[in-house]
């Protein structure tokens, strides 16, 4: 009977592990499948096109050039390789400035012919039109082929503006740098304090102090992130604004401090458990050889528990990189490339949380947000592997 029970438990555990593994694999496959469609999407907004005169020498434009043209930062075709003519920007809503409503027809059936006329009369025009109203290409017009979104546009772009018209900008570089900037600063703040707290609780604190502090630290891990965000917004942000004489206190530094506070309970708890798991005999052997308490901790206990400490670091980094609400509230949410910790930034998780609800399902913006999730997954994976490699090169036990 006992053997049968053990066999049943073993099978249940095997099935549970298999299901969990398959679920994780399916989530990863779904994430990648939703994201990769981004690079098959046109640079120009979906179901719209850019139309120019067929005599225009400019064959294609980059997303940034399109944005600058429609923002009137580029005003002459010569700046993008064309003739020395002033660019005439035309949006579909401008059509009544050129013709009367009667000329468009009762059901707008004459718009293609009207657009052909407008473009031929204004050779320097660039028109942003819905595909259903495109003029006949034999009437002296040409649809500009701007190509699809490329890896260079996405990973090398310096501007994230997914709602820009006529060409959304999906430059992810500011988001990646903002995420790394805030997360790495948070770990640099949290790791020394977390390790010191773990050593104090496991090696130096009395049982009474440990029994008092340990539940309090573990309780901090259960506080909702939005509460930390409110704390940062009310306390930390004004302090940083006053101390550094800033125009706004919502900066990368505020986000790093909040994330450091949030990561501390995880780092302290996991590292303290790892340090306490070091056999007592090893400590006693070190002390018997004449080592001091401090030398035993630094030279013996910590090297022995390094794997558990590295696990604490990985969990702390994961908490920092994946945090959403608190960071969204205190970092300023500005998608710009940071140069110091005293500037507003936007992180990848905050961007996904803020924009996913507004992105049309299956659209380019939707796919771009899934690609951000892929990047976040890869960053976490790389950090985990790096920490494991570092841990494997250090002694795990003392002989």
C-alpha cells in the first residue's frame, strides 16, 4: 500500500512538472508569435498610404523623415533628396480646403479623381490618405513605398511615439536604457543593504531580535506595489526635488530608490536562509583555527552560501526589472534616452502597462508591446545566466 501511494505521488508530481513546463513553453511561444508580426508591418499607418506626384524624385522616406515632414521640421524636398521645392503637407481632413463638398459627391465617390487633380496641380505635395480613397496611379500620382518596420528602426530608434501619424515610431532604445538604468541602480542600492541585513539576522542578531525583525521584513514583501508608488510620490519625489533643486522630482533616481526598497525583503530573506543553511561545524572549525567572527563570515560563511546569495540577487533583479506600477508613478514616464539618474525615464514594464489597454488587438502597436515583452524576457534570461556563470566560478563549499 505504501509503495502504491508513493508511485501515485511520483506520477502526480511528474504530470504536474510536465504541465508546468509545457505551460511556460507555450507562453514563450505565444509571446514570440504575437511579437514577430511587427516586422511585417508597413512603416505608414495601417490602411493608409503616402501619395506624391509621379514626377517626384524621392522614392522612399524613413519613419523619422515622415514625422519631421508632417511636423514641418523638414520643409523642402531637397532635404530628403528631392528638388528644391517647399513641401506641401496634405492630410485627408484638408481636402475641403482645396475643393467644395459638392465636388466630392454625395457618397465621396469622386474623391480619387479629386485627389489626382489636387496632386497634379501641386507637384510638391505629399498626401496622407486612406487606402480606399487612393487616386488612380495612371493619373500622374504615385504611392510612396516606405517599406516595412525593420530591426534597425525598432532597436536603434531613439523615439517611442506609437500614435504618431502618418508613421508611428517604435524606437525602443530609450525604453531599454531606461529599464536598465533604473534596475541596475536599484540593485546597486539594494544589494549592499540586503546582504548586510541578511548577515546581521543570521550571524549577529540575537534570537529575540531575529524573531522580531524577520516577520517585519517578510511583511514588507507583501505590500502592494501601488502603495510603494504612493510612498515614493509623496515622500521620495519631493525630497529629491528639494535636495537636487530639480524642476520635477519624478526621475530615474526616485524609481531606483523605490525598487531598491521593494527588492530588499526578497534579497534579505533568501540570502539569510542561504547563510543560515551553512553547517555549524564549518563555522566552529574556522573559529577553532583562530579566525575571528568577522573573518569567518567573510572568508567562510559567505563563500559557502554564495549560490543562495546569487539566487537572492537574481530574484531581486527580477523584482526590479519586472516592476510596473511603482515605477510608472515615480519615474516621470518620459520616453527619452537618460544621461543621469536625475532625469525622467520610462521603463519597458511601465510602457506595456500604460499602453496595452489602448492598443488595438492585432495592430502594429499591439505587436510592438509584445515585442517589448520579448525584450524584457531576454534581459531577465541574460541576467539570470550571467549570475549563474559568476556563481559557478566561485567556491560553493569549504573543504
